[in-house]
C-alpha cells in the first residue's frame, strides 16, 4: 500500500502526521503556569533525551558518521530549530495566538524564497498558488485575534517563519548518499542542546508543580518527539516550502482542538479559512495523482517503481557494508592475543 503511493504524497502524509501531533502544543503552552525558562528547560531536556534514544537505537555506532553526513544542516538546522521553539513559546506568552499564527503562516513563502535563492529549488506554479491560498486561509482563521497583545510579542513572532523556513529548506537540500537525502532527524538533539543552554543560564532548571510537570511530560515524551521526527523526515521527500505548507494545517487542527477542548466556538472567518486550506491541499493532491496516472497510462515509466528499486539497492548495499564491517571486527577480536601471553607480559 505504502509503495503504491506517489513520492510527493508520502511526504505530505508523513509531514501531516507530524503536524497532527504538534497541534496540541499551543494549548499546552497556554495551559502551563511555569515561567518561560523553566518551560523551555523541561521541553528541551525531555525532547532531547527521547530523540537521542531514537537516533541511537536506529544507527548505533554509525550515528556519528550519519550526523557528519548531514553536512551544513548539522549547523543550521539545530540553530533554526531552537530559535523557532523559543520564539513560539515567548511570543505565545506575550501576544495573542492570532498574531503568532499569522506570522508563523508566512513560513511557506519564506521557505520558497530561501530554497529558490540559495539552493536553486524551483517550485511549480501550482505549488506557489496553493501556498498563497493556504497562507490566506490560515490568516483568515487567525484574523479575529490579530492586533491584540504586545508589540514585543509580534516582533518575536517574526522570527518563527524565518526559523521554520531555514530548518525545512536546509534539511530538504541535503541530498546525502540515498534517494531520500540525508536523515536530519539525528541532528534534532543538537537543537535541543542549543535550546536548553539559555534556559539553564536564565535559571530554568527548576522542578515545576505536579500538574505542569504532567503536561510537560506528556508533550516532551510523546507528542513533540513524534511530531518533530515526522516533520523532519518529511523534508526528505518534499522541498522545504512544501513541508512548511503542510505545517499550516496546525492552524486548522489547533482551532478545532480549542473548539473541542475549551469550548470556544470559532468565528465564521475561521471556518472559511479552514475550508480554503483543505480545498487547496486536497485539490493539489488530487491533481498530482491524476497527472501521474495519466502519464503512466500513456506509457511513461512509473517513478514510484524506479524509486523503490533504487531504495532497495541502496538498502542492500548498506546491509552488505554493515556485514563486512561486523565480520572485520569479529576477525580482529579473534586474532588479538591476551597481554599475559605476549613475550614480556605480566
């Protein structure tokens, strides 16, 4: 089933699943009463521990080489990841949620420009149209709260789209040694280190109240690791602008969560904006599927089959190299003589 899906659709589904896990984040930020530095300390600590464990279980002793294979992303992605996290939490505390969401919704446009200028990523006209429609729809959803809150919070919120755009675009531009590109999920723990250092320096290493600690544990151990792992994986399938585009679904899902959890009925504009987002994304996906099926029916090779064959060959070659390395290590161990048996040994 999974292999029958187009490459682009796989990226949309992976990233979309991550956005669903990320959507309750704004609710938890508003629901906790601890100060910002304590909140960020526990967020970075728990998230970093879980992501580090996942990376080690996946790669083991090969983890350092995988991190080096990320290239320049090993520097820029952690910095951007930490910046977006700090900016989101601080802005959410200082200004209205609508201001934060409107600023965050600019990420696809910023990512598209960064990819085009610095990485020669060319987006289709269809993608630019969908980005504009979704940014407009998401802005309509948040229009009711725009203008509330402090100016400082609005300024801080401006860093969110830039940081998200840098992270997703740089991650998607790292080709690596496989068709899916470099696995930049392994450098997310580095971002958590960058995130936690200011929190420690600001005195955030404190034990929060029991209720807040439960919320922090739920987000830091369950929701956030799964969300960021999937979103960062989506950058292996999609350009950074399209990853940021899918992240606009957070505005839609977050509004529905507030409606369900808090009982706050969205304004009419919120329903209109949500309808625009869903219609634009579903319409674009349906058009891509129709275009690909028409090409295959006309005799063009199915790109999904070629991609899957390439991935199978790459995986087989990686398994072979791993077996050879393991056999060499075993051979070395067999021929090492104990020091007591060597001439002159104790």
